[in-house]
C-alpha cells in the first residue's frame, strides 16, 4: 500500500486507525485495522475531506462511518482528484473487503 499500512507495519502511535465495525471503547491497534499516518492525513487533505463530509468527525476521538457516508466521501474525493483520491480509493479496497455485513467502520483519531 502506498498511503496506508497495517498494524504490523506501524511505527509509533501517530496514526488514525480504521477499525471494522463499532469501536468497543477500549481496543486499539487491531491486527485487521487499516492505519493512516497523521502526517499523510494532513498533507493529502484527508482530514479536511472527512470534516467536510462527516460533520461529526473528530480527529481526536472515535467517528463511526456508515456505508452511505463512505460513499459520499468517495464521491467527493473523486471530484477533488489527485493523491487524495488515490488514498481514498486505497482505503476503499480495504473497507469493501473488511466491512462484509458490518453496517459501519470506526475511525479512531489520535
């Protein structure tokens, strides 16, 4: 992967963690999570995209994202294009594979 990494590839703790389903309120750094380095989040404008499309997004807490909301994120990323679109599409591959029957995933901020 170009923008994201897995738990095994993680170096440090400055990541936003994309977790399958609803967060249980205590578990971090799950093996099946997708991680986005904080620097990449800011540089690509990913954080700005999340704030624009998810009014409840909090970069320092947990944010649940439904399939419908993710589709809106994908649509806006396509409109913006560039590396931001590439990063969102990279996440989309994981999200579609990992969600299965789950109705949402959770982004855990710093």
